[in-house]
C-alpha cells in the first residue's frame, strides 16, 4: 500500500451492508446537491440536483447514449461539482457499477499516460479539454491508448475529425444540455460528426435579432421559427406546473418566454443559438452573449475563434466584443496565446492575410491582445468577463496590444497615443 493511502476494502469489510432505515424516506424528487453554474456570462446560480435526476441520468447516459458496460473505466476529467462530471460521467458509470478514475487536477501533458495507467476506456470532456489535448505536440503513440469513446459538449467542428483520427477514438457522443437539465437536451447517439445530435423533447429554433437582442415577432406577436440551416435562438417547451430550475424562483422567471406560438404556452430560453442541420439533428452556433453586431452584421465569436485557432502559431484564443467610442455596435477583439514562442516571431502580416481569406471583413478582429495564458473557470471554461471590461486600454493592460486601424493593411502596435486618438474620434472605424 503506498504511503498516505488507505485500503478502503479493509476499512469497510466489517460494516453493515444493509440500507440504513432512513433510505425508505428518501424520494426521487428530493434534492441532494446544488450545482452552481459557472457564471461565465453572469453571476453563478444554484441549480437543483435530485435523486431521481441522477437515477434517470444513469439510464439515459449509461444505456441509451454511451452504452456503458461494467468493465468500462470512466476517466472523469472535470471536477465533480461540474454538471458534466456528476450528471453525465458519474451517472453513466454508476449505471452498471463501472470504475471511475479521477485525478486531482486535469493535465493535458499527462492525460494519455493517465488513460493507460487507469486502463480508461472512455472519458468525459468539455470543448476546452479537447483543444488542450489537440494542441499538445503530436507523439508516435497518440493512438496507443485504451480509450474507445468519449462524451461531452463543446468539441469544435474545426478539430472534430482530426481529434478523432489522431487519438483513435471510435465514438464521440457530443451533447447539448444544461445543468438545470430541462428540455431541450440533445445527444449524438448515432456517432455523426460535428453535431450535438437530436432531441426527443419539444423544442423550437426561432428567428433572433442580434441588433435589438430580442426574438423576432410576427404581426400577431408570436415568435417565428427559423429556416433549416439558419441560426436561431433555441427554446425548449416546458410545463408550467412542473417547472423549476434554480433555488431562486425569480431566476426561474427570467428564463421563461410565455405565449410563444399560441396563448398559454411556455418555453425555456436557453440563451444559445443553434441551427437545424436536417434529419432532426442540430449544430451549436454560439451563446447569445458571445454573438455581437458590427457594421450591421452578426459576428459569432465561436466561428471567429475556430478560424484563429487553426492558425499554426496560435495555441488558443478568446474572441469577444469591445466598444469603440463614436461607433455603432461592437468591434471584435481577440486575446491570443502562442505558448512559449517569442511575440516578435509571430507573423502578424501572414495572420491578417489568413483572417481576411477565411473571414468576412466585418468579422476580422480590430484588436489583438497577446497573453501568456487565458483565465478559465474552475471547470475550464474560458472566462471573458474581465477581458471585456479591460477592453483595449494600454493604460490598464501590460500585454502587447495591436490594432487594425481604418484604411490600413496591417496590425499596428496600439500605443497610448493611438488609444487617445481612437477615443477622440480621430479614426473612423
């Protein structure tokens, strides 16, 4: 026995194996945990987790979606206070008593070594984890691992197929859902590439005006369904008498749309943009808070991030909107991590040419910030709130800043003099 470890089998072998008397008093609807949402776009909110939910999740993820077996080993990559871990990975492994493997802190450089050590046949992920793994230098033994399948959400289409091929993963069970677990929930059961799968619940994707930050209504005041292939706001139909999400009922009401398609109906506002890609399958587009309006056009930060992350010198990036005085809408800004590379060796001219080739002019970020790292939440989601607040002010930011000024063909260093000129309306963006 390694020093500092306890042999749990020895510790419990003489304990009573019967259920305690209080177990018959526990009901499926009873909450046993509150999971606080990550708060990437606002303050965290306590989502209620019930006994019945975890039992149902075990059947759904363990049987229907993921096909867990007792011999499987689930490597849980996210903290157990994260819904992806407890509602999906833990619940799926619980279904047939599969082994669960955890490590104190996620490590991209040691991940595949861990899978071999644990003999892990599957793991859970969020998109950032897949990006971190994919950004590791390729190794000859990348495919020599026991992993056959993974389940999670946020894997970007730009690396999906290459990620699958490089690490020899047979099934990627991408899903769309929320800690709050109310409809709509999508799951990629049929192993199709680049999709969140399908949803058996009642949902709608409706037309949304990014400029006014409101759904579009028809002449009767009802919402309008988006066309196939068109990005729109995802809503999930819920029943008024059974609806509860958060400990705070006022937070519940803020998430609800009433009289959506007819008088008396009630839909949950997911705050996310999705598109119908046919065959009852959908594709995630962006969070509403991560979509902004510039030059009369809608800009999806996720789509811009996908392009930037594919540039050879970029390790990872975060794209967000910033306000330029005396302009309409919001301009794009990208914080970029290039690892241990020297910033002086970053090919800004090639980078701009690359962006102009793969993005429309209005989507090319006007500001670039080079960072040593990008802050994430405890569950590894990129945290943009502080970056948005800091904007492109060189008086507050020590990182190298660059700007694409109007009428120029290259990014220039953003000096305090140029910053003052922008604020005083010297440059017409």
